C-alpha cells in the first residue's frame, strides 16, 4: 500500500514541477519579465486563501465575494508586474494558468502530508484512507495538468460550453459590458427579446454573471419573464459527455456568490429560472473542449427556443446566461 | 519524447539487479550443461530445460519492467479549428494555431467571398476516454 502511495506521490511531484516550469516558460514567452520570475512564481504557488469566518453567517456571501475579488486582483496584478506589456487576454490566461499550477502544488503537499503523517504515526487507517481517495485525487490533478496546457495556448475548455452557446447566439449583435467582465447583447429569439450574457472573452474569465443578471433585472424593473441558465455539469459514470439535460434552478458553480445573487434577485421579482446542463467529466471540464461537447451547442440552442416558445409570449423579455470560463471564446 | 517522460521512466534498480544475476546464472548453467555433454556425451536434459526456462522467465520480466512513461496529463492532444462561412455552407477544419479563438474573423470565404469566422475549436477524445 505504501509503495502504491509512493508511486502516486512521485507522479504528483512530477506534475507539480512540470506545471511550475510550464508556467515560468509561458510567462517568459510572453515578453521580457521584470525581476526574478522564478521567485515570484514560487511565491504565488504558495498562496493561501483564508475564507471568511462562519461563526456569524450573516453577510457571509458579501464577505466571501470581497475575498474572491481581492484574490482575483492580486493574481492579475502579479502577472502585470511580471509581464508589464501583456494585454488583458494574456493576463487572464496566465492568472488562470498560475491557479492551475497552484492547485497541483497544493494537492502534492496535502498528499505528502498525509503520507508522512501515516508513516510517522504508523497509522494503518491514515494510509488506508489516503490510498482509498488517491485515484480520484490523481485524476483531478491530471485534469488540472491538462488545463494548464490549455491556458498556455488559450484553447476553449469544457467549462466554457455555456459561454460558447451564448457566443453563438450573440454573433453579429452589438454587445455592452453590463457587469465586471460580463457582456450582454439583445438577441431576437422566437419573437421575444433575449438578453444574452457571457463572460468577456477571449481571455480566461468567468466574470460576475450573478451581478449581470441582477443588473438586467434592475434595468427592466423586474419585467423579465424567464431566466435560462446554461452551464456544464458533472456527469456520472456511464453518462455520455455532451449529453444535454434540463432542470430548474440556478446552474452556476463555484463558491456560490453568483448563484446566491441570481437566486435573490429572481426571488425578489418572482422570475422562473430554467437550467440547461451539458454533462462533462471533471477531466473534460478543465481541458480543451471535446468534439462531443462542441456538438451539443445546436441541441442547447434548440432547447432554449423550445422553452421560450412553451413558457413565454411573443414580445416578452428573457435572460439567457451562458456560464463558464470563456477562454478562447470571443463575443 | 519530452523531458517529463524521460524523468518519469524510473527502473526499480533492486529488481533489475536480481533479474540480471538470475539471467547470468542461467547462461552459466546452460553453458555448463553443454560442456558436460561435450565431455561425457550424455545430455543433461533437466539442466538444459531449467536453464532455458530461467532465461525465458528473466527476459520476460526484463521486458515487463520496461515501464511505459508516466502520463502526467501535460501531453498535447490534437486540437482542431473549424472555420465557417457566415452565409454559405463552406467549412474548413485545420489544426489549431496559437492565437485562434472562437468567433475570430478570418479571411473571406473562398466560395462566396462573404465573411468567415472560427466557429469551433475542439479536441478529438483519445480512444480509451469514455
């Protein structure tokens, strides 16, 4: 059992080291980095986020959002300091790439911690638990290693399927920035007007879709008949990647800040929410988009049209929110 | 082969040493069996069979120990870019190039001279993937 864990730990260490060197060489390729690049990258790879206190849950979402914003600014500022001449798209891609490298570093350190603790205390149960979860941990680490490659090249990733659907709907239409890093276009859909939202691309970005939905609803004083949210969803073993399913509720992943905002504003104005989900494995979510997932776009658009026809009247206003990382997808 | 794969090729030295010793001993034993046959004229089938079996077994184990390089996930998949015309049915699939992104305006359509754009970028899944 120990040998098995040692093997996985060795693999995780290689992934961590390779991730770090890919990040450094990608930044080097972007231009002339200022200062000692390796030291700066190493400092970021040891970055720790401290979540808000939950002993008093009142206002925790607002506090959590503040911490997420600070982290986002800090990563992007660090990239700007490293490569001052980089444009916004590259800054976003590198910040996300460093995030993936940070994840690989943390996974390696956690696994090493439990392995050494188990050995030091001669605890069979610590080792057993580690051995039980290791295949899943290694699988996730491999997915992030693939993500790191995608970030260096700016290729669209599986998570961006919601943004891709929105981009297809928005093609050729005027867009404006409605919230931080989120753009909106007015698109005619089956005789209704759809406010189609997506994160601002083609740099790696998820934006603040919750804030954008809130802004549209406030602008229209709640006169929105339906909100349709499109996002990638974790597929179960045996399900096909790219399978499209429907549901109700806010399909926005992440820490829950954006989901909370949509739920709150939709409840205030009593707007029904539909979700269209595209099934993907964890490996597909963070790696370059698979053909099967790209092929689901037409099906999703047909479903949007059907939902709009069945649940709204001509002339109504609706919101279509394409959620996900918009890397490699413009508008 | 990239650097990671070279680093990842790790041979268990201890087992390698044992198998090498076994292989050498088997050859010595086979050589002795042949020498004995030359001197006495009577073949020692048991020694020959056992030596050949040991040689086969240790060679097989050596081949098995030649581990495949670890796949870390950094390998580049084949990624394609589809360029589509905005008015006719023209579509062109080519390999992904750095700087490509979806909805990027491309050169006019060779068929109807209308605007064309990148409609999708995707990778073909490996066969073992679900």
